[in-house]
C-alpha cells in the first residue's frame, strides 16, 4: 500500500472518525459496567465481555493507526525540511550595510 498523503482537512476527518470509534467502544464498556450493577446478569460474564470489547478496540486501533503513523512520520520529515531551511536562513550572517557618505 502506498503511503497516503493527507490534507489538513482529511487528517482532521480521519482523527475525528478514530475518536468517534473509540468513544463508541467507551460507551459499550460503560453500558456493560452499568449492567454488571444489576442482579440480572452474571458479573463474570460481563467482565469477560468488557475484556473482549477492549481487545477488539486495541486490535482495530493497531491496524488503523499503523498507516497513519507512517503518514505522520513522512509528513514530519517533509515539513521538518521547511523548519530546517528557516533555521539555516536565520543563522546566516546579516548582509553588511553600506555606509552613507
């Protein structure tokens, strides 16, 4: 798979969707915690379901974040060149000014 190139808007949308996905897992885990407070469901079963939910969440994040991590590193290298060029320019001595006679 080729390294993706993202605009700022695309990057924001991707991270927003990742946030929403993880928030959804958080809500599932909260609901399972709430259900464990009732006497209807077996607490051990609900604890296992929470663990399975978190395992799936981690697996999804691992798969989805890998290409994003690569893209971020590539962009960091690209945009780091801009900063390096600015720093180089700022370190250059100022041109000597001519004296007026």
